């Protein structure tokens, strides 16, 4: 069983992530990449700076990977989240999952990204075309974790 | 008793620091600590009930703190 979860500062290698979870028993391999896009809330974005409470974020990521393998038995999972300065189209998060069957692979991939967005202490500051930068505070996120 | 408080992202900007040490009465809860923090200059940005982690685990608002705890005030998370 593969369980890999890591914060990284270098670019996420999609192929390497898939290779971590590939295996002869796995009939379905899925890769999800979250990438920096050029518009958010109608503002032109030129880049994003990601930061984290690193010790806790690394542990939460690892917990999510382990929990995924309990929810979806036979799952192999590899998660990487990048920190630092990212440019447009850079991948901020990569999730590779593999399972004997596609149904659980799709469900596990979706579960991991939603869980990551809900509870891993990572923040992003967007840089805009007009030279300003602001922390992104998604509405409702604060209430989600402890309830 | 003394605890370490960690601040991140917009909260660190608002209070002008990413960590500080607070001396508290024994039995102080998470909510009471946040109340003391909010009296500091720039702390308007902190909501009355922010997410808080004690020793790297999300904590409930009524959790009592212990000497030496590391208390992180967590802005709305935005990973992914």
C-alpha cells in the first residue's frame, strides 16, 4: 500500500506522483492537479504565494492520506502541496490515487481534495495585475472544521 | 502559566508579529485567550471565534490551556 503526503517547494512532478501509486492490481489511476488560474472574483491574477503552518499542515495531509485508505480500502494515494511563489498554470496541489476499480478512484480523489481544502492550514496571497496583493479568505471556511 | 501563540497570514499582518508569548491564569480557555489577544493593537482582524489549534491539533473553544502549550490562531484555510 502506498501512502505519500508531503509539502514541497519545488514544482510538482505529475508523472512521478502517478508512478508512486501505480501497480499491477490497480486498474484505475487518477491524477488531480490544482493549478493557478488567471482570474479570481473578477480580478486579474498574476501569481499566488502559498504559506502554511508547516508542522501541522504536513500532519493533516498525512492524516488525510491515511483516512482515505480507510474509507476506500485497497487505495494507493500520493498527495503533494506546493508552498512558495507560484506562477500562472503552476500546480499548487497534486493528488494521485489508484484503485482496482474506477468508482472508488474517482470518489477518493474528490474526497481528498475537499478534505484538504477544508482543514489543512495553508494560506494563499494572490498577486494582481494592478500590483496589489491580498490574502484569500474563503467565506465560511472558519466554521467548517470544529463543528 | 506561559503559552506560545502563533499567528499566520492575515492575522500575523494585523498584529505585526507571527509569534508571541502570553502569561495566563491557570485554566484559561481558548476563548479567553482569544479575548485577550483581541485587546491588542491591530487585533480587530481577529474574529471572536477564530479557528484555533493547540499543539498542532484543532481545539474546541472551551478547551482549557496548559503551561507550555503552543496555540495557533488559524485564519480561514485556503489550500488547494
